[in-house]
C-alpha cells in the first residue's frame, strides 16, 4: 500500500513558519514543499483556494485531504509521526494540557491580541472568547513560566504553536515585556530545529526576491 503523500503549502515570513519549524522538529519527514508567492497572489488562485478557501497559509494535504489552521496541522502532524514524541498519546493525562494550550492560542490569545492591535475595547468581556486582554496575557504568562516548556521538561508541538505566537507578538510589541516571555523565546529559538527552519526560510526569501 502506497504511503499517502504529504504536502506543505508555505510562504516565508508568515505564520506558516510554525509548520516548517514543526516539520524540522519531527525530523523532516518526507514531504513536498509548495511555496506560494504572496506578492504574486498565488495564495488566491483557484488551485490553492480548493485546498484552503480562506486563501491563507499554512495548509497541508495528506493523501489529498486538506488540513488548515496552525493548531490543527500541528496536532495532526505530531500524531502522524509519534516516533518524534512531540504529542502525548491518547490516554496520557498530559494530552489534556497539551491540547488545552494549542486551542487556547487560537481561541483566546490571537483574538485578544488582534483586538488590542486594532484598539478595539470589548464592551462585554463575557461575550468574548477570551474575556479580557489582561486575563489572557496573565494566563499565557502562567503557561510558559512553569517550564521550561508547556509540559514542563518535555518539549511538544504545543510549544511550536504557542511559542511561534509569543515570538511573533513580541517582535511586534503586542505583548508586555515580561521576563517569562523573553526566556521562553530564547529557549525555543536556541533549538537546532528552529535554527534550521529559520535558515531555510531566509534562503527562500532571498530566492523569491531574486
């Protein structure tokens, strides 16, 4: 039986970097990298919109089946390659913590940060998925300060998802300056897989610019 083909649709300097980094952490399993030139609108072609109607990256297909959204892709890939041990197995109570923070990133952190960036002050905290910006930031702080990683001593795909968000938000000064965020980013960016993914993306940026 043929192994289902894995394809990563990617554009450098986007949130798709999280999946490129994750693939490095997974040992760079066999996959096809399809680079989309955003400046040329390749993410809005009918071919790509058939994969992700939102016209956003990242996306993967596995055996032709699309998976979109960073968190969903991370969960899928970490389970697909269990030998890398980046996801607690079903039945392991650590999986609850692992899933909690991956979902929290998309359900609370990103919406709270987006509203703060756009200077939107929610009139009813109870109506928001994240409640308040301050509560979200404090909760995130607690998640990354007990570490070194989300699961304590164990690095997981949750760190790729949450760490990518924390790094991006820090670069754009969308998070308050706190030592727990700084040290968390330093731990993650010192990992060989992160450095490898970053070097590959920088090379890709140069290639697209030439």
